[in-house]
């Protein structure tokens, strides 16, 4: 009798323990979050899913997904159409990827519009060299904005080709325009926690790129940075505030942050700026 009772108790305990590897829902793991859900469909470039207790079908593109853990326990990993690298600073500009396919940016966060122009110094300037300067410049601008991929929407080369060179009355020129994206979504709550409601901080380093330059200019600064408001604009964090040595309220894009500092981007007339701002100045 005692043996049967023990057997009954053990059976009840076993049944109350979830089977290892089995979950109540599927889980999508992205670059920034885990999403418990029910997978409805896996297409060539996206996954369709519903949140628990909901019937509405949502879509998430594979470019932003690391892996999916199905409730059966099966794991499916996904690779980005172009493997994107983390841009830790402007010096990492060469890690910015270039694409001519809009599909490579599906599901990524649009940072902004970018353009670059490079011009040869003589009428016999090599067009390939001029083009490389334009691409280098547009990558620098994207890195200043916190982007790690550019979708080139238009490229125009000017000059008449002649034996490997472009012949015209003026020197050769390359004009690029595009849209900059990132796969790294910053969390507005994390940023608010770091700033701890302090309205004033100090900018310590400024990087700028003038429209006519081919390289950045860095300088150490010491100026107040005032924060008036913080806005989450579809995954891009914008700060409404003012830099004292550049008076007038404006919108700054949050580019990066860590426990010690954060970087913002803004444009003024024909110059792009990236400013490093420290949380605590000793």
C-alpha cells in the first residue's frame, strides 16, 4: 500500500514538471530583445507572428533576427543578408557596409539621409580614385550618425571617358546619395536611467565634417550641453536641447552611449557634427 502511494506521488511530481526543451510559446531573438510569440509563417525575408493572447499578425524582417526558438525546442538561426559590424566610434567608418539593394535594409532602423561628392584635382584625374574618395566620405558621415550600412540610391559620375580617364572641360566628379541605416536600436529607458534627470552635461570632444572636406576634424572642447526633452522616433532617440557654443535649440540624434558618456549627431548648414558628452566631469 505504501509502495503504491509513493508511486502515485512520484507520478504526480513527474507530470507537473514541464518537458525539457518544450516551451508554451515560440521565441524570436533579435539584436535587441526576446519576443515570446506564436510563429504563423516564415517567408523568404520575414517572419509573421502573433503575441500571446492576440490574433493580430505582425511581421519582422530576418535582417534583425538572430535566431528563433520554437516551442518544440528546435532552434533556427538566421544570417543577415549582409553581416553588419558594430560601429564603436567614427574611426570605424571603414566597417560601414554599402549596398545597392533596398532589400538589404528591410527591418533596419533608418538613421537619415547621406550624400557625398568628390572631385578630381585635374582634368585627367583617375575616376576610380575620385569614386573611392566619395565612398570614403559617405562612410565617414554614416559612422558619425551611428549607421553601419548605406543604401545607395543614386551615383553619378561626370566627365568623358578616354582611355581609362574621363575627358571633359573640367575635372572628373562623383556624386553619391543614399539612406543610412543601423541594426542597433538604442533603448530610451536605458538612456534616461543613465542621465538620471540631470538637465546639463559637458561636451568634451567634437568631430566635424564639412561638405567640402574628405576627412574629419577632431578637437577637444569644454562646453555645456543642455537637455530639454528626449523623444523615441521609431527606434531612433532624439534629444531636444542646446550646445552653448552653438546657440539655438535644435534636435540631436543619439548615436551611442555607455556608462561614462554618450555621443550625439547634428548638422548645421554645410557641416556635420558628432559631439562626445560625458556624464560626470571630475
